[in-house]
C-alpha cells in the first residue's frame, strides 16, 4: 500500500513549504512537489491535506501503559491504556514505564503490554525498573536489560526528592545511571534514566552533583515533572542552561495551584534563554491525578491522559504564542534525539511513516502510524483488540 499526502503545509518539524509526502512500506519514501503515482503500481491511498498542517507523529516518553497509581489503596490503581486513547492524541510512539508500584506491576507485564500495543499499530518502548533503587530488572541489571531486551531503551522512572522514593543515597543513585549508560553504549540505545522528581526540598540536587562530581554526561538523565513547583522549575532553568534536558508533564490537576502548566513552562523557559533543544513534554498518561477540594481534602481521583500532550502543544501555540515549529519540536524531534530514536520524530526520507495532520484551527484530523491510517477526518478507524 502506498499513501500520498497531497498539498499539505509540511513542518518536519522545521517548515518545508507545501509538499506531497509519499509513504511506502511503512516508511517515508520522499517529499515531492505535485507527485504523480502511476495507478499500475498498486493501491494508492491519497489524502488531501490542502490548507492543513502535516507534522511528525508525536512521541510520548513517559506513559503508564499498564496503569499507575494505587497510592490510595488497591482500588485507586488506574486502568491499562487502550489504543484509541493513544492515537486520538496524535501519539504514534510511546515509552511505557512503571511508577510507585513495582510489586503488583512488574517488568514482564510491562513488556507484554508494550508488545500488545505494537501489534495493534503504534511503536512502543519501555524503561526498566520503577521508582525503586535497587532497580528490579528482568535479567539482573539495568545494563543487561538494555542490552538484551529490544524494547528496553533506558531505566526509570526512578524517584528522587519524593516521600514515595526509596530514598537512595547518592552513590546508589549514580551507579544506576552509570550502569544504564554503559548498557546504552554497548547496544546503540540511549540508556537514559528517566527521573521522577517529587515535591521534596532537594529537587534535582543529585543531578547537579552528578555533573559536578562525575564524568557522566548531563544528557544521560531526563528529569520529569519539572513544572511541579516554582523552586523546581527554577532549578530546571539552571540545569537546562548547563546543557541538561528538562521534561514537563502535560497531565496536571488544575486545582494544584503550584503546578506550572507545560505550555506556560515552555514559554517561560524560552524567555529565560534556555535552548528549545533542551526541552521536551511527556504526558504521564494513566498516572493517577488526585483531586483536592479548597480545604486540600481528597475528593476524587482522575487519570492522566495522552491527549494532554497535544492540548499543551496547542496552548503553547495559541495562548503562549510559542512559534509553531518550536512547540512541535518538544513533542517530536527533541524527544527522538533525547531518547535516541533515530528513525522517529522527523518527516524526511527513510524515517518511519508516522504523521499527524491538523486543520487550520489545530484540530487533529488524521493520524498515521508506520504508514497505516488510524484516524481519518477526526474519526477513529482502528481500536484496540478489546475496545468496543
Ligand atoms: Zn512520576
């Protein structure tokens, strides 16, 4: 099957002008001006993108695909993610992770779920471990999980500065990063460590120590939830200016006034002189979001959503007035660069055929995963195996 996307305004993420994109065998074959495919060659699916934005599929590097939460007892465990939730939000590639609960959820189940989603059509990877140090791996170490298991590209989400963290000392913490780094080097993967940063006063002090006291490159770690409060956000500016990557979570509880929303954080970071290349978004989808009333009492639980990443991208452009291609980078090419997915995150020949098409008001109309149309004219074409 050949797919041709005609006459769209292509952002790769940089603006390339009006182009036709040809996708064959799940990959981008090339970009052309007014291409003509002879009908004898086989079935050709033509998508008219006149007046629309054509962009790379979004990459979400932090998703609780097995469900998350459980911190209010077993009934507060959030459900597994379904395919439709992913593709409706324009996500074509995602990295699954475990969080607080590394007992009733484990790496075997995580990899099983990642494989299921891959069979259903999206591209999936995972980290090894959960909040805990020592990291609970499959093969005995972070290094060997990264080297021996195709799906595993790094470690995480390891928790620091959080009451739910296993409270590792600096030496224990740094040895996990060193182990993951070497595993990544030996297998041609990122070997990055995704760091869950909580509300604790120390923030990312461990990461500043890593830069100061060790030889490990600053980009070996990706701290997430960096918009959690003002103090942490300011540490993030300092860290990014040193060359580090900062990740902002797009699923946030609106009543939590301490949170800086990802779109606002992006604007503030750019205004303070941080390079756009050091910033990324992730959704934290299927993580639990506690809801509090004005007295701070727990009144319910919500679940993080995949769609939030697109909505924060949209708000970055429409409300914060961040340049379209800059806002796009934080959910496409930057993420691909940071987690070393060389075949993802850009529209250019030989990259995977992962594409999102948006109308002029920035509504998602089409989503294509490895050449397969999953959403068409805003309607879901493909659902998960057990979705109604
Ligand atoms: Zn987290």
